[in-house]
């Protein structure tokens, strides 16, 4: 009788392994796991980007506070960003030329 029990055990185990493999294949668990890993990487990248943006935001907030306290800096920033000039001012734009290639001798 113990041989019969042993045979049933192995057949049951084999059936269980077969059903598990079929389930994994049918549900594409390997593909879902890969998608999960990619999602985790994307979340980490977004968290790092968020930290960088928070740092930049803090820097910009400090700059705004500095601008509120310094009217000369505020005027310079507004003039630069809005391309504003005072009456009677003349603007000179200086453009750098690209270096020209010399012909081979």
C-alpha cells in the first residue's frame, strides 16, 4: 500500500507542477513581472525628477524673495525677460561669428 501512496503522491505533485506551469503561462506572469520591474524603475526616475524639481523650486523661491528685496535686480530681470527698454535707450545686440575654416594649403 505504501507504493500506491507514493505513486499517488508523485502523480499529484506532477499534476500540481503542470497546472502551476499552465497557470503561469496563461496569465503571462513573467511578462507581468517585467512590466512591474519597468514600472518600479519609472517610479524611481520620477521620484528623482520630483526631488530635482523641488530643489529648483526652492532655488527659484529664494530668487523671487531676493528680487522683492532688491529693486535694481527686479528691474534688470524684468527688462531682460520682457525685452523692455527705457525711453531714449539704444540697444546694441552683439552676435558672435562662427569661426571660418581656412582652406588647406
